[in-house]
């Protein structure tokens, strides 16, 4: 299928319920959806970091931002009922690997029961289509047993690679750790320099989610109600060390890194992660539009704006517009 841009007519006035809108990916997606003309209700806890893209880019202006906990079924239900969404995009999650070791129960409650709550609420108000990036087992069960059979709504799930981009301040993630150190004039400490990850700019998977929803909303939507991967090209799976050196080089001004103490106890993290995205390419016409080198340039540009106290919303929207250009 030929690669095409987003369908603005599809999004214009579309009522979208987005969970996790105060997080890193959610804040980018909120701005993008607003730019496409969607009528967005966000549901999430307060921003998980400070600073946050949500606050800096004034994401709450022009969308209905509900601060709530997806573990609270009644709150999710009432917010969704009020919003009457045609599309639900579920991205709220405990998204940090190390935190899942520190508090496994909270992680399961949020990622599994929270996901079930979102589907339960969606089932009650019968949305048009939904998408979710994790908890695929719950997703499959709801898809097969409830959502489609009883309500005619369509449900898809999507996985992404290791997402990087301006506006991420989460703990123990590579790019935020590096940028925090650079800004503080310190040398960043790296855990697993040889670990290979499928790095991608945040706008790559978000463009995949938007395309997926557009396909779910088409006459043949049922064909697309399944699991999807939106990862980078294979040659953008690079070791941590490569990312760090490239970013330090692009930033300049003596940015540097050092290895963590090898004797320190580390939690297990997979050494090599990779996603097969051929289905998204063949069936949705989705392929990455940026590539890693440009992604790193955009990250440096974004954090420079932050350091220089420039208009963060303007820079974020500029990158979204530039990304859309590349999708055409
Ligand atoms: N960042 C990545 O590299 C990456 C890669 C692949 C998939 N993902 C997935 O994409 C989604 C978003 O990731 P992110 O990087 O934006 O994460 P993030 O940690 O920046 O944001 C998480 C969002 O979920 C909300 N949240 C957490 N617990 C909640 C709860 N109990 N109730 C309501 N809201 C809650 C937070 O308030 C925030 O809005 C997650 O599902 C994550 O697993 C992220």
C-alpha cells in the first residue's frame, strides 16, 4: 500500500477519550489530536514528572482534562459517559520497568485492572473504536467476548519501540537521564551500554496509532481490529552506547557519559528487543518517517528550546507539523 498522510476529515470534530494525556506520549498525542481538530477528553493522574510536557506545552488548554485514577472504575465510567467518545485511546499505564520491580502490585493494578476498567467503561457507553498499547491479554478477551460481539465497536492494541523525544522526564529512561545530566553540567551514568533497543521518535508510534484508528473507522474496520507493532526500521535498533555518544556529540559543549558501577545489583532487562512491523507496513501503509538520526536532531532542538526558556508548545507543534510533512 502506498504511504499516505493522516486523514484530517476523519479527525475533525471526532470525540476522542485519551487516557494518559498527562504523560510523555499522551501529551504529544493530545497536541496532535487537537491540531487535527478532534474534540479530546483526557483522563489521567497528575503529570508523572516535574517538569512535564503537559504543563510546559499547556496541553490542558482546549481539551477537557480529567484528573483521575484508572483503578477507580466509577470515575473512569462517569468521565467516559460524559465524554461519549467515538474513539478511545488507552495509554495510561505504569510505564517504567524499574518501578514495576519496586511495586509489582501497583503495576498490575494499573496496567491490568486499569485496562479492564477502561474497557468496562467503554462497553457501557459503546464507543466507536479503541486502541491500547499494552495488556494484550485483557484486550483480546474484551475484544473477543464483549466489545465487538455485544456492542459492534472495534478494538485494536498497539506496541511501540523504545520511544524517545522532547518532553520526557521519566526516571531511569536513557534520554531523560542524559538530558538531565547535561543540563546540570554532570556526566551521565549508564547501566547497560551494549543493550540494543528499537529506538524511535515519539511521533512515529503516535502516527501509527492515528492511522490505525482511521482504518478502524473505515468501512472495512473489522479487518484491523487486532494487535499491531509500530517500531523503527531494523537498522535503527542501536546499542545504548551509540545513542548516548550521538546525543552527546550533537549537543556539544562537553556533554559526556560514564559507566555505572558493574558491581551494583541490576534488575534484569532484556538485552535485545526488536519488533516486526511488516503487518503495519503492508496493511496500513505505515512506515517510520523520521529515522533515528533525524529523531536525535529533533530531540536536541527540543531540549535546547527548554533550556533557553522558549515556547515549548510552539516547538512541539512545529515538530508535529514537520512530521506530518514527512508523512505525505
Ligand atoms: N515511553 C516508551 O518508551 C514506551 C514504549 C512503548 C510503549 N509505551 C507505552 O505507552 C504508554 C504511554 O507511555 P509514556 O511514556 O507516555 O508513559 P508516562 O509514564 O510518561 O505516562 C503515563 C501516563 O499514565 C498516567 N497514569 C499512570 N497511572 C495511572 C493511573 N493509575 N490512573 C490514571 N492515569 C495513570 C500518568 O498520569 C500519565 O499520564 C504506556 O502504556 C507505555 O507502557 C511507552
